C-alpha cells in the first residue's frame, strides 16, 4: 500500500499549475495540518491498516516546504508504526523555501527522498513560468540536501515552453547532472484550464522532437526511462506503485485515494476540508474501467500488461503489435519499448 499526503499551500502560483493549491493563505496552515491529522487517523482506522503495511509515503503539493517542520510531527508520529522498515518517504520541496533547517528537520523525521521542483536553471524561463526561486537557489538547495545526508534526490524539468531549444534544454540537463541527483522527471508543458497559460496557449511550441531529444540525452547520461516522463538511476517506488495499480491512501484537500477498487476524493476546497476532513466522495470503478487504466498505465511504463487480463480480441491486437515489433511479449507480459507512443498503442489494443 502507498500513502499520499497533499499540502495545498504555495508561495506563488506557477503559470502552468492546475493543481489544488493556494497562495496568500499561510495563516490557515496550522488549522489545515490539524485537520489533515484527523483525516489520516480516520483513514487508518476505517481501512484497518496493519502495522508495516505502508511501503511508500509521498508528501506533495502545492509546496510542502512552506509548512513548518513541527507541524509534520503528529503526522509522522501517527504513521511511524504503519510504515514498512525500508519505506521510501518522499517530500516535494521548492528551492526558495527548502532551507537547511527545513531539510534537516524533515530528515530527522524520517524523510529519505526529496523531489525538488526546479523546472529550469534558466532565470529568464523561471520568471516566465512564475517560479518563486532562482537557478542559484535551486543549485544550493540540492547541494544542501546532499550534505545533510539525503542520498535519494530528484528534480523536475519542464520543456516545450516558448523559447526552448535543444541547446537551452541541454544546458538545463547538464546542470542537473552536475548535481547529486539520481532521478529526473521531465514534463512536457500542458495548457490546463484555470491557469495563466490557458489565456495565452501560444506559449506552448508543440515541438515533438524536443521530447525525443531530451529522452535520448538523459538516457545517454545513465538514467533509465521507466515511464513517459520519469528517468532514474534509482526508480521512485511510489511512482511505480501507482503504475502497478497498488492501493493508496489519499490524505488532504484535493488528494485522491484508491481502496477496494473504489476511488475516493476528500474536499478540495480548503475551508470545507478544514471543517470536515473526514468527508469523501466515492467512485466505484467497473471492471472495464480498471482494465482500461491497467492498459494505459502498463504501456506508459516498464510495468507492462499481463496478457491474461486481456480479452481474446485485445490479445490478438497486442500480438499483432509484437509482430510489428512495437511491443515485446516476455514471460506472458506485454512491454512497450517506446513510451511516447503509449496512448496510441493502448487505443489500438482496445479497438479504437
């Protein structure tokens, strides 16, 4: 089982961000963390979580590093007996708020992996994205984390923004690989509703070749592509857990949980969540929906698809893709060799 905790507070709203996050609401952080703890206790009790059952914990956002470390203490005290001995415990962080003190305190609580929201080492691009940090702050934060003792460090890069070229993106990656990281998430810019960039969609270049260039450069630098956007010398066990269709707790405003083939959603509105943290809207998934998700997730990652879960007609179409060398069948499991084509392959298998 996995556990995801959502922290919806940010210092600024990035122009591409459609996640459930709030700026200028830091006065509600303490009340939120109290409600978050109630939400966690309720989920553990309701789902009869056993000691040691949680394999990975991921604290995301928003920006977890805007929350004072002492406010995380009750969360970790509660979770401690339920975490597996070798649990991967990740927190996202932004370079401007992940101070040495914050990083040290989270390390003392048991966090053993940090995922830094960097997006670029080009200050002009950072400003265009409305990031709250500079390139130098990102470099210093990652180096500080390594000195503190974190040996599992990741960062994010965004590409396909106006002005991005192969040369500029290569400079970003060369700087990233000069730092003590072992994981990289490389996301193509998407234009989402309710974002600043939705008002100016021309900021996206739609240059497909940039993704292939980045993929090839990253892989040649010793990082394995194990999902469309994720590369690692060490893979994120939490990420893999989602693609393997493991169950997960979703704690916090805007989080999502998945238990017993049912997806559930707490309040996304901050004040509603603070007032009623145990509320959830549930969505029971059909067998057809589960099969569809397993196909899409399996083909966009190294997880693959177990042949036995596919109806005969889908097996025949998957076998055809194997003959055309677009899939490989190994030990009764279909694997995709070109993740950028995963959606098209999934739709073909499903007969669309």
